[in-house]
C-alpha cells in the first residue's frame, strides 16, 4: 500500500482527488486540512469510514503538526492542494492568502525536505512532493495565445501572487536540495463539491432560488474550463509518471466567456429543473432563468483571458480531458440540483452569497 498525504483534502479539488486516489485500491490517504470556510467534512462524508482514510485537522503552516504527520505516516508522497483560492476574497483580505499559500507551502515543503532526508534509499527514491497551482500565476492573455510551462509569471491579484511565490519556492527546493518535486498549473476547475462562492455553483444556486445572476463587467472575460475529475486524473498521472523538477500545465481546452457559461447553465437548468415549475421565479414574474442575469461592477484588476497549452502533459504522459464543457456542465448542474442538503450545510453560518472583492471599506478590511 502506498501512503499519500493530501493537504487541503477537505476542499473542492482535494476531496475529489481523495476519491480518485481511493479508486486505485492500493493507496492510503491521509487528509490534512485546516477546515476553513471552504473546507468541510461534509465533502468527505462518504469516505471517512473507509479504513484507508485518515483525517488530520491541522494547518500546513503549523510546522510541528506537519512534522508529526510525516513521522507517523511515513508517506510516499505529499500532494499539496491546501490553499486560499478565491480571488475576490484575496482582494478584500490578502493576509490569509500569504499565510496559507506562501508561508504554509514553505513549512510543508521544508518539513518534507527534512523527512525525505531521513528515508532509506528505496523509500527516498520513490518519494514525491507535488504542488498544485493555477494558471493565474501567468497573468492575463490578449485575444490570442496560450500559457505554456515557459510563460513568464505575471500575477495580477494577491491570490495569484501568493501562488506564484509558492511555485518559486517549490522549484527552488528541487534545484537547491534535490527534493523530488512536481508542479501542476491548472485552468479553472468546476464540478461537484465546489464551494458556492465560485461562478458556476453560485449561478446554479441563485437561479434555483430566483436570485439575481450577477455577471462582472461585460461578461466577456474568458476562462479555460476543466472538469474536476479530469484535473484529478492529470494530477495522479503526474504523481505517478512525471519527472521530478518539472511542471505540467493541465487545461481543458474549453475556452468560454463568463456570459456564455451563465447562458449554458440557464439552458441546462431548464432541462433539469424547468423554470415553469420554479415558484421563486414565478414570484418575481420571470418566465426563464435567463431573466435573472444582471451586469455588475467589474472585479478590480480582472484578468481578461486565460488559456492553457496542455500539450506537454498530453505528449509526455498521455493525459487528455474526458469531458467537454457541455457534458461537464450538464453533470455539474444535475449534481447541485440533487445535492441541496450539502449546499445548505456548507454555506450555513459561513456564506450568504454576498458580493466580495470590491476593494472598498464596505467589502471588508484590506489588510486582514
């Protein structure tokens, strides 16, 4: 049995990766999670009773806690999903992003370096540290071109800057200490268990409840959408076959404007939960979900376009996404419609779907 420590394993992508890893049959997973507002045991309810899963409630920036888990479980790999991820929240309060994404990654990385140095040669040779990052470290694209692994970093938000700094630390630990690290940079993920502050679940749940569908700016900002299960498959493949010291871009090759995504969600909701049967919509006098769309002030520093060149992972490791936007969004809409108790549970007392990231005094303290 292999043992993998999955940090941030109670978050959106992390919990999906835990399920994916358990599908291999020969993997034990130690979930290491701080359980912030977006990380919840509700995301792991169906796997916590599995004897191969151990949950540790701790912060990756807590070095003694990290040292204890490494010593106790003697992992073959550390997969770092732990991060503050919402750009809007990073605008209102960047401190938490620096603490977790930069300081936390450093503590985890340095603890892994020390642990790796204690291993017997065979175990040492197979150990890997995989750091999961984002395409946002590359900045913003114009109307053409894509991000490759060689694209210079140019982060434009506190979130992106904190992730860029973490990437540089991980790279440095390979070149300085020889620690066998891997970095993946993914495009925008979507799918089951995503906290409802993000575009897709926010739009689905607001629409079901007859609430406005707020679209930033003109709605024409472009993102490359990646179904979370495809991302998990890519991460697992990099962990298994990636070359230490390398980075791999993982993208869905599914560019869509935010407006197009919202329109697609509205059409899909009409199939799964017809507006004619929605009392909340009727109460507002609307005959379709699309009537709920409104345009609001844009996010400060909103990157115009992201697009990933995933040819390296396709060429070197044989990865390809299995879901296009149409099939992925259909599965996602159905999941949220059928899992309303989960949606209610993870939001209760944490989030009421209010606007974030206005960079104004009303939005919250900018220094925290």
